[in-house]
């Protein structure tokens, strides 16, 4: 028996988004090796022909390294390191696309939060995220986190297709409901009752 982790889902209804002339790509998470922001920034640099902004919410020991890379790649006009953000749901409401390029994950909390906000997601094809988004990749474009080209291709697919963004965002919202904390508790209770019944 598998019981999905449960989290508080702030959005109880799908969030409608209008296509933007300058979409906003958002990532959230600590600035460390696991989150793989260096490859993500290299991917962003491959998309200079497109209009968009990229914001990263989080703090950590890689900040100075990432600031230097942003300057080296000439991304200062479209990239922001936001530091700690208290209201992640509000940030996700402003976004157009969510990017998670992690090298590994135990449980992709940030991806569940993004799907719950009806965001289309570009996510690493790694254990801990594949289970979150499902084998059918509902709501998500899976990419190779070690390849900036793969990450860039996934982002380009969404940036150039607002209708696909809308469809994946709706699918992601529906999938996020599997991780509702109340449902998680009910599933555990049901499992315990079955075991005790034996």
C-alpha cells in the first residue's frame, strides 16, 4: 500500500492565468547543490531570443556563486534572486511557469505547491519527482537536470505554447489534490483499520 505524503494545499480552486507578453518563470528552494540552479541558469541563457523573467526564491551558501554566474551569462536584466520569501502562494500566483531542476528529491514539495497553484511545471526526471507528477507526466514536462539544453527545451515548449501551459496547469491542479493532508490522514486510518481487521 502506498500513502502519498500530505501537505496543506492553499488553493481549493484552479487559478486562471492570462497569457503574458513577458512570462515569469519561478523556482523555489535553498540555494545549494541539490537544487541545481547553475544548470538552470545556463538553460535560461540559451533562451535569450524569448521574452521572459526568471525569479528564484530561497537563500543559501550558493548565493554569491549564482550572482557571479548571472553576471557572467549576462542575465541580470531578466533574473532575480529573491532571497527568503514568506508568501510562496502569492509568488506562485504571479508566475507563468514553475521550474524545478533538482538533481535529487525525497519528496517534491515545491512541485506539489506549484501544481496546486495551477502552474505548468518543468521538472527533473528523477526519483522523488517522477512519483509526484505521475508516470503520465500530467501537468509536467520532464527534463534531464544535468543538461541545460534539455531544461531549455522544456521551458521553450511551454513559453511558446500558452494553450499547453493552460492545459498542463489544469491537469497539475487536479493531480495536486492527491497530496491533500486530510486525504493523507484518511488513507492512513483506512490502512490501519484494514491491518487491525486482519
